[in-house]
């Protein structure tokens, strides 16, 4: 899975192929992006889609809803084997979906607290968090500051939840997916947040508009200078053959070498 994921509403099948052309992976959305009256047709659109199952997942409704049962029945008629479970929190319910690769979307207080247990499930391949639903579940009104010098940045509770999910995913060796940046016209703000996601360890970031994909990809793509430095570090490490060594006046040890390896991995995406 590449770093730039793009949601595509399942009631707009004409957007499926376009999303696949733009992004590294497509999330066909049966949940929030689809009005209740359009869900039946949306399920049919998803089931009939010919997108590549290797780079496509289907977001279904929360497992404690009737819509989720209908969503799963539709997914069973499709070629897709990866699902994103909205508002995931029930560990046993997610574990029961053993026939699928599952991306758990933790977007409630219960979901964030359950993230460590969810991450340990063998059928869970990745974890994502959602800010607005999380804050709403707490009775709040906004995940971000709307005025002042911190305008656009996350409030403390959202930052805490983001970190909690990243740690849960990392501890289990699973991919962590950063949440969407809702203001799709603010590409500079997205760039800053995507760069932080890369530096913090998120393996991918979700988007809601095609214009956001290039910004996310650019954040994950290391510069030529970073790639060259990483290669030099690793070559010097091979030559030194020790755990810690000096390189260009800097002491180099395990963490720096891991950073270099991650840089080359991102360069190959």
C-alpha cells in the first residue's frame, strides 16, 4: 500500500477509476459519504466495481448497525477482500471478520482505548484514526483550533488520540494511517500535517479530494540529498561492521541506521 489513500463515495461509481488513477489506494466508502437513501445503490456499485483488489478497500458502517450487515453481504458479492471498519471498538466483533483483511478506523473514545487490542488481531492489517467523530463522541465541538496562532492545529485530545493509535500500531507491527485533512483547499496546511505524519511514523495518510494526493506523495518522497545521505550511511555501516561508528564527524548508531533504511523504503514507493 502506497502512502496516499483516497476516499471515493460508493454512490459515485464514475469516480472509482479516476480515484484509482490518482491515488495509491482507493477507499470505496459505504459509510459517511453516502446518504441513507443511496446506500442500496452504493452497495451495488461497489460490488460491480472492477478496481484492483490489491489497492482497494471498502469502508463499511459501524459493526453494531444494520447497514454493516448489508455492507458485508455486498462485499461478499465483490472481488474485494480488504475492509475498513468505521467506528471500530469491539475487539471480538472485528476478530470475527477473519475472512477479511481489516483496517480498523478508531474514531471514538472507546475505539482509541481499544486500539492496542485491535492491533494485536491477526486479521487487522492497519489502523486509522478519525478526529471529528472522536471529539463528537466526547461531547466536544471541534478537533482543531479555529482562531488565534494555533488555528488549524489539533486540540490536545486529538493529538493524544493520534499518538495513541500510532503507538498501538507500531507496537503490533501494523501500518498506521493518518486521518484526513478536511480543508481540501488548504494544501499548505495539508503539507505540514503530512510531513509530520512521515516524521512521526505513519505509513500512509488518507485524503478526501484528488488534489490532496500529490501533496501527500510529496511529503513521503525523500529528496535526492536525503536518499544519497541514507545510502552513504548504510554503506559506511557495512564497512565499519560495528554497532556504533563515526561518520562525517557524527556518531552513528542503530536508530540513525533505521531512519536511513526507512528513507530508502520511502524512495522506492
